[in-house]
C-alpha cells in the first residue's frame, strides 16, 4: 500500500490500522469486476440461416442446380451433413443441397463465400440462446470476431466443447460486432453468433 502525506501523518498509522483498512476495502479492482461480469453474464445468440433465400433452388432438376453452382445430396450418415438452417445434422435419407453462400458481405478484404449444406425444404431458422448446438459442439471450430466494418479483429480454433468460453471472451471486446463460426477442417461457414 502506498501512503502519501506528511511524515507525521504516516507515523500515526500502525500496522494494525493499515491491515484493518485493507481488509475493509475488499472490492476488487474495477477492471477485474468488469471482466468477471462480462464473461459470466454475457448472453449470446447462435442463428441459423433463413430458408427463404434458398427457396429458388428447391425442387430444381440436377441440371438446373448446376446453373447456381449447387448440387443435391442424400444424407448417408449422421453426423456428416450439417444443415445451416436448422443447425442440426440431417438424418440418413434426407435430401440436402450443397450451395455457395456469401457469409461475409462486408466491403473489405474479408468478404467471402463458401459451400454450405441446407435441407431442401422450408425450415424455421434455428436460434440458440446461451447454448451451443450439437452440430457445433461435436466439431473442431474456427471462431472469427469482426468489427462493425467487417474487419476481422480476432480468431482462434478450439474443440466445439470448448467454444462457449471463447465466444464470451470475444464478445467482451467492445470492438466486436459479431462472430462467425466455421467448421475448421473444411473451413465451411457454420453459423452467426451475436450478443443476445
């Protein structure tokens, strides 16, 4: 503890008084309080895509799908065909489309698109609050944080079972506007994550 004052003032404080004052002041430093509050109470939402943006592909012939750089698949195993609408792996026998999706639309060097699987029917987009869907939890995840201009400001790769603390850590950064989760092995976009 640093005491500032006249020598006579300092000499009036015994060691007992200093210990007593230190014990009474149990409030942690402000930065510790903010960090603890943000990481334990940070609410987040993981969202699936809306099927409406893909409905023009539903029911097309295989030849017509080629014009959209898309292809139809029949799920042969589970897991293996992760739908980005419902954020669930399709059951064997279900029909999905593999289609390009522009997940990062910012006018920056990080603008990007890539392949995603979607179930070939209208589906309500998934929404998970403070919960990690099994589709993400069961895979190696690349998590990327972007600011409001769409510039990547942080990124890391973790096992899906460990992604929740990383989500909270990235979202405590005030510069972070949103997160993208990608399946790390193939690099495909998985889901949007934002503050709830």
